[in-house]
């Protein structure tokens, strides 16, 4: 019965939820990476006045790291729940 697929618990709804979680996780990851890279480029381009722009730069870095971290946590938790 298991070989024919009658006793599996995977439904079409579960596959749809997995797709939405994957899309959300990927978009958070890419957005976080873009924010991190743009913040680093901004800091490198304005390196001469780094002391005055640290208050602008730090929230962007924290936001980028948070988005990357949360995307990995979502993926890790959801994959863990599927097993």
C-alpha cells in the first residue's frame, strides 16, 4: 500500500504550503543579502566620514542580518516539521 501511494500523508495542500514557505524564505534571503551588500558598499564609498554615518549604516546592517537569519530559521523549522 505504501508503494502505491495510498498511505502517504502528502497532499496537494501540503505541497502548496511548502511552495509558499519556500518563496517567502527565498525572498527574505535575497532581500537581506541585497541590504547587506548595499550597506557595505555605502560604507566603503563613504569611508572618509565613517564616524558620522554609522548611525545610518548600523540599522541597515542589523536589518539585513535579521532577514537572512529569519529566512534560514523559517526554512529550518518548516523542513523539520515536514519530517
